[in-house]
C-alpha cells in the first residue's frame, strides 16, 4: 500500500486506470478511475477529478461501442 497524500494517490489510480483501459479491462479501469475521483476530491483537485470522470465516460463509450 502506498503511503502517500491524496493527490499522488489520485494520479497513481488514474495511471492504473489508463493502463487497464488500454488492455480492454473496462471494469477494472472504471474502478481505478473512480478511486482516482475519490482521492482527487479529497485533495480538492478539481482538474484531476474532472480528468478521471472524463476517462470513466471514455471507458463507457468504449464498452458500448465494443472497442478494444
């Protein structure tokens, strides 16, 4: 477990979500991006929160279009 502040954890979960998205692991990607949202909110980083929320939307688009 990382012993870091909220903003680095938000970014770490975002990077993990991006890797999962590129591998087509949509459920895992959504979970990672959602964790990123939670840590970004705790860090009061609106930009990081919006980035993760946007990526959740991208995952949902990929899932609905059957994109790998």
